C-alpha cells in the first residue's frame, strides 16, 4: 500500500485537510485555525488527521499558511520577493508527526513601494496554484488579488511573485461590525445592497477612510438607515477604498471564496476594472500539489 | 439657602458632575458613561448626585453629551447647523429627578461637504464654551478640532457653528490596539515615540489607511519592532491621516484632554499647521454655564 498524501491549508481561523487520490480530493477534515488553538498545534493536527488516516499509517503531509508561523506547527521561513516556484519550494520546513513526514511551506516577504515590510503565509500557495491551473498567468505581468481576512494584492511577472501589499479590509470590517459603535444594536438587516452601493460611492469620491466611517452611525440616527444598511455601507466603503488605492486600472485575477470575490467583482466593475475569479480552495490545492508532485 | 447648581458632562464612557460655587467648582463626582450603564440612567445619576448634594436638596442640574441620546436620561434634539448660542440653548430637553429640574442640552447636526449626515453630542458645549472663554473665537472664521473617542472638526463663523465632520480616529485606534492582530501579544513597550514618528511619515506620503495598517504587524515580524512601536505607529498613522484629510492648512484651536491634544499639536507641527490648545474640561464647564446663567 502506497503512502497517503494529505494536503492542508492551515490559516489563522481554520485548518482544512484533504486526503488526495491522485489529483482528486478523496476526503476532507477540518480543525481550529492557528489563531484559535487552545493547546499545541500538533494535538489539533493529530485530531484532524485521525479523520482521514489510521494512526501510524504511512503518510506525506504538506501544509501551507499560518502552520509555518512562530505559533504554528514548525516555523517556516519567508522566501524573499521576487520569488519563483524554485525559490519557494526550496525553503519548506520539515518535521515529523507520528512517523509521518510533514512539510510546511514558506511564506513570502517583500518591501512595498512605500518602503514598508510586508508578509504573506498561505496566499503564495494560492498564487503558485493559480499559475499552475492557468499557465497564461505564468507568462508576462498580471495582478492577482486575494480577498480574505487580509487582502493581498500581488504582481506576478513571468511566473515569479514580484511583490505584494496587504490591505486590512477583512479584519477591519469584522472589528467595525462586531466591536464598534457604528453598527451596534440594530435588528433590521435589510438595506445591505443599498448601503454597499452608498459605501462604494463614498469611496469613489473620497480616499479618506477615518472621516467616512461615522456616516454609518449618523445615517442611522439622522436618515433612518437600518443596521443592515450600515454594515453594507462599511463593506462597500472598505472594499471600494482598497480597490481605489491598490488598483492601477489593470485587469485583476481574484482568488478567494465566492461570497467575497463577488463583492470585489462588483466593486471593480463600478470603477471600470476588468476582473475574473478563480476559486481559492482549488488554487490552494493546486499550489500544495506542486510540492506533493516534487517529492 | 439657594438651590445648588450641578453641571455635568455625560459622555459615552464617563459621567462627570461638578457642584458649582459661582464660577468655581466646589466639588466633583464621577459615574459610568451612557455606553457603560447596566441599568436606567437615572439610577446612575442619582448615585453620583448623592456625593454632591443631600437627597431632596433643591438643585438645578444641567447636562450635556450622550445624556441626551436615545439611551440616555432624556432624549434631546439636535440643533441644525449653522447653529448659534440662541438656537442651541432654545432646544434643551427637560426632566425632573427627585424634585430637581434637569436640563439636557441638545447636540448639533449637519450635512458634511461629502453630502453625508453628521452629529455631535457634548462637543458643541465645549465649542460654545471655548467661544465664551475666548471671545475672539466668536468673531470671524475659525477651525476648532476636538480630539477624543471621535474627533470633531468644526468651523465656527461669527459665533455660529457653521458645520463639522467626525473622524473615527480614537475609537479606531482603541479597536486596533485591543482587538486586532496588529498589536497582539507584545511585551516590549519601548519604541512608541519612534513608531509615532514613522506613522506620521507614512500618513504624510500616502492617504490610504487600510493598506498602511498591516505594516504595524509586518514590522514586528520582519524588522524586530516592538509592541510599543506598533502602537505608536498606529497612533501616528491615524492622527496623521486625519489631519491630512481634515485640514485645509488653517490655524486650529484644539480642545480636549492634554495627553491627546499634545499628540495632535505635534502632528500638526509636522505638517506646518499652527495650533493652540484649550482645556476640554474648562471649555465644557464654560459651555454648561451658558445655560446655568440663563436660568
């Protein structure tokens, strides 16, 4: 019996494991994200693995994402941009869990045009996976945006990640929606679409975020807007401003979960920016397989 | 025995009561803010009042701030801008607590240059108080900024509040410092000054906030920056961007607590903007006395 191949995307909020049968997913398991662990990472990994393989079974495990952070399973380095597949693959960290070899893929690091340091862990696997799924992406220059808790905008040039920058949009939205005075205590969830549109319009006319946020609250007090409208406004404002700041007008390949990429497609269309969407999970699997196949 | 005069500033986070002896503060008491109540507002008011006057004593009580909000003691209206002293004074709400007459001062409402609604509750009292303390402010056009949980930038023209806009800076900083992944888990509190300066510089070169926030984390991971540096960076970034967006270069009168107004003075100086500072509590008392004296 040949050894099982387990691929995994272990981010801040979720662990997703896939037992592969060639190029197909034969079974899945989930576990807590690195940011949600209440004990050693290896214990959480073992629990999720037990759903996919018998204890002690021969297996090769390949993980990307926060699994390689300081608080993860084993610290993996950052490959410096510009980084191609070779530079990235070369720097995987290795460990052993219950006899199974585990490789944890490196993240990427760069310096942004503003001269600031930036890092990613996990999105690089989706980027290399996207180029594997669509070889045209690996030729010439392309802009890839990966919405999520943090949205990474990357430029790839002839198959290498030339550089990238992080927008804090997803986490900022969650903070404002869950903890701020802007969206408190509403019950009427209608009006989201109209609010999203209003947020996009505000972003298009004004790049200043901090001076636009309070409108979410004032519009509830003064214009009878709903809680749902306020959440939609915040979403449209944050995504609209991100696109206004990040985009140079070039066509964008969006990689992520459909609910989120759809909002970006709409916001980009409102600015006349062409976009197309690739599924985030498929890109992650394709990127992880680049390591599985090299073993 | 004449009736006691109690002035109070009841905001989201704190109640401050002052028993006056003419123009002087004879005694003070504190209580929970409107946002921190765990029962009816009147119960909290009664508890704080008991530190200043005997139960059932004759008293006139004048309150400003969130005391007049829907969740406050009694809902007070918003006076529409442009609003002078007469329009503002006229709209106070009245109620009675244990036989004492309580007036709750109105807030102000306006429409910002971006066409969005905006409101304030409490800062208008400081603005009218500032003009009472410094009559030169009540002649001609002046810019007054009131840093706090939310920073209000107001334009006064010949003694009237012509309009204003809210920046979310203070609450946004608190959300990022307490709840985000940007400033988590550090112990080294040094480096704040250097971080503040770096945040100001980033703000001066780039008006985009969401794309600049993640530097607080990446600089810890990649450049060995401290937790204190990250907090300083966030403070400098938020204050710097606010000033960049709000200021047209005119001289600014800052009204607020010294720890906060000092940071604004420094950030304004870095952009060549002249500022001077008035104490927020003194301005609030002066504004409240405008009603006390009119009784």
